[in-house]
């Protein structure tokens, strides 16, 4: 790769650019007292991305380094490198790449941008990425487009340090292809095929999808009704695939979605039916709302693709610029009759495009029998007020009460979240975050029981220059589930100081 | 190792600066489809005037806070050559919600979904939102990481200066004028 960079011909348009993410921590995981180690463990993680653009090509690499004061499982090295060439019709990429077939039922390679995760063993920090190390080729001929990919997939759960103890980041082999064609700009159809080998087993996946806006095809522009449907099966012949079996015994994934956009009213409807479709390096869409509210974001339902069917309906009505109302109803039924269900409503007001102020209030009720949550109610209100053009203040208050029922006991617990932020445009912001929980299973808890646990943290955020930003966190941060870009992961509780520097150059 | 690569790349690119500041770098060209199926071609748009790319997501609060400012720029400077493109980096979990979401926020500029993360990587997006302002000549004029309320004003200054410098006459027809627009705001404008 390095050689490739050096041998790339110089051109008038050649340019080198990049980005860097540096994160340093002094502190520890409060919950994991068994693995706790020193109380002020120092950890430094850096991820540098370099891009060299020349003519129609781009060469790039990612370099990751992680060091800690215990000198346990440090690592450094190139974790990604690629050479990408494209013109208007063709694209070839050799090395690490990302890509998606259909809506990602059978394959989606992606990364969680700017997320740094803790790997518990060997304890190390890394940027999660489900890239593929191989070759990607794309071509388009008028309305027809084709994609070919082949390489070793990355499960996304291991750092470079993991390879020292036998966790290979890229393992097995995946070959995929997709062909799609557009009849008009409002109608598109395609098919995808994936052959995957992980460990001893091999799997074949076939998928077909269609995307159409029937009203658009008819020339109606005042109302839009885009529809999407995709059906995938595993280890079936073409003749079997064509029968669209959706019985539990047939490994399949069926996903359909629709939008209705009619003036101030919008509706999005999605439906799923997944059976034996846990692929290891890929998950189909979960169809559960990804909330931006902190307490709801961490209470999300985790998809069980081995058996799950359900739907999600989300509507909004925006009668004027003063107000909008959004409702969401999601449901997922699992293999053992376990049900996740959530009903959400949010009111938002942002007069004159939030020139002076904006406010939102929400209420959510749900339950998730897969994790024994029998009832969960969450409400909150947030408001941002602007003053003197550059100053703003935001207050965010949320409360959640929940009941966890198992065969032997019932636990009731409460979560409170309060955050206040003062920000100055083009300069930075200062926030205080206070969380109180009585959840006996909370990851941040050191001692057992349900005594109230208080977690207080501060965040200072500054724009250092046009291309450099810094964020300083100090205090206690709550552990648990978090979701970013549709993917959920576990965040370790943290107590200490953390500095993050983000740069582009 | 890193140093070697930087030095090597700088050595071979003798006709260009070794490390071009991102704010003067050439914007990577791309062609994509927006959520209504229209073709968004950067070269075509740059021929008309400056282009503002906003990398955002439905789950990102600061992104949502920034969008009314971008809509204002689209409404104010759209006819003077500015094209605002929203690039959603949402994953498949949220693809079906992107278009209704933009409609709810009364957004009428084109929205592209970055299905395969190609655009995000091309523009090295490391924070959300990231707003990239591109000069008509194809150079990146400025990159803004994150958003705090009130930052729309300084962005507007950048846009106004760029448009004044470009000398683009008023009423330059947008390639998206008269196309499918879902926002009630745009219907009001028309």
C-alpha cells in the first residue's frame, strides 16, 4: 500500500488530506471492580486517516494506536488501506471497503463514525468498523448498475490487540453481487447474491428488491407514496427462493416499507419478518425507532434476527412552522411469544425556524419482554433559547419509570436525566449532565442494591480553529446501551477525565 | 510509518502543495440520486454557483438544529446560485424515515442518502453535522464541524461573500426548480 502511494503519478490535482481522532482518558470503569485495576488508569487512543487523491483515484490508510499506563495489550498499526479508482461509470476499490446490497438484509459493510469502543478483553479501545478487506467493483450503464464484492469481512468487535490473543478482525470470506435497474426515476428493481464462509460453515443468500413510487410513475407530484420491498432467503435454490416461503423453518428475511407524503402530513410504515437470519457479520434493519432522547436511546430493543417479526409506524403532522407532532408505534414479536412494543409521541415548536427558541416535549410507553421489562414510561421536555445572536441555553429534563418482572421477583426503578448547556456560536459550549438511577442492574453500579446512584459529569466543547475541535469530559458517565447511526453497542461506565481532539487537515 | 507516507506523498506531488489545507482542497466530485430519484451531480451544480453540503442524520440533535439555518440559506440564496444538498448518513434502520423527517422540518433542498458511506468517506466527515462550502471553481471554501445555535449567521456571511465574489446574477435557475418538492414551505414560495 505504501508502495502504491509512492508510485502514484504526480498530477496537478494531486492532494494529500486527512483527519485525526485523538482520545485520552484518565480514569476507570466504576462498575467493573473485579477488573478495575489502578484507579487512575491512563489510556490514549489515536486514529489517523490519510487520503491521497490523484486524478480519478484515491489512496488511503487508517492508522490506529492504543497505549495505556498498565502497558497491557498496547497496539499500533495500519488497520485499513485502500486504492480507489473511479470515473463516471466504473469504480474499483482494492483493500478495505464499505458497501451495501439492497437495504442491507444480506450485506452491509459500515463503520461507526467517530465512535471509540472499549473492548473488555483484551482491554483496549478501538474504532468499530465492519469493513471488508478485498475488492469492490461497481459499474453503471444508463439505468442499470452492478456491484461485485469479495473479501474477508470484519465482525467489528475486536481491536488490533485482539489479534494477539486469537480474535481475528477479518476472518472467513464473503463474495457478493448485485444488479439493479431503473425503469423510470420512480421505479427500480434488483437482485443480490452473497456467498459467505465463516468458520466451518458456508452460507448462500439470495435477495430481490423493488422500489417504486406509483403516484410518481403516474405523474402525480402533490402526493408521494414511495414503496420498497425486499425478500431474502438463505441456502435455498432459485426455484425455492421464488416461492417466497415465509415459514419459520425457512431461513428468510422479508422487509417492506412505505412513505406517504401529503402536504403537512407524513407517514412512514415498515414491516419485517426475520427467521434464522442472524448472519454474524450482518444484521437486517431492526425497525425500532432510534431516539435522540438519552433515556430512550439507551432503552432500545436489540434485534433478534433468528426469529422476529413486527412493524413500525411513524407519522408527523406539521400544520404550521409553529408546531409539529410526531407519533411512533413499533412492535416486535420474538420466538417465544416475547414482545417488544413502544408508543411514542413528540410535540415540537420552533417558530421562525427556531430563530429565538424551540421546545420539544415527549411521552413514551413501552415494554420489552425479551429483557423482562414489563412496563416502561418515559417523559421529557427540552428547550433551547437564543440570545444576542450568538448565545444559547438548552435545558433537557427526562424521567423514566420501569418495572422489571422475572419469575422470582419484580423490580421497580426510576431514571432521571437533567442536562443544561450554555453555548456560544463559533466558540464552544459548557454542559452539566446529572443522571440518577435506582436500577439495580445498572452497569455503572459498583455495589449491589437499588440505592439511588448519582452520576454527574461536565462537558466543555470548543472549536479551536476551523479544522480542530476539542471536547473535555470530566466526572462520571453512565454505562449501558447506546445507538448511533442505527447500530447499538455497549458503552462502559466511566469515571475520570476524557479529552477528545478531532482534526481535519 | 505515518511520516514516511506523508513525506512520500508530498514528494511525488511536486506540482501541488505537499499537504493542501482542507479549506483549499479540491472537492471530490460525485454523482448521486436524491430521495425523489433526481440526479445530483456536483459538477453540474458548481457550474451554477457555490454548493453547500450538509452531512446530517435523523438521530443527531445538532444536525436537526442546524437545518432551519440551511433552509434559510437555500430560500435566500438559492436563486442567486447557491445549491444546498443534505446528505443523510443514516443507516438502513432509518432510511424509510429520512424523507418524511425532512418534510416535517420543512426542508425543500435536495436530500441524498449516503447508502454505502461513500460520500462520508470522500469528504472525511469526522463529526456531525459537517457542513462543506464549495466554491464554483470546485475548491472547498470552508468546512464546519458540529453546530451551535447562531452559527448560521457566520455561515451566511461566507455564502454571501462567495456569491458576491462569483458575480452570479440573480434568478439563476436551479436544476431542482419545478421538481418534486414535498415541503409546504416551498409550495408557499411558489
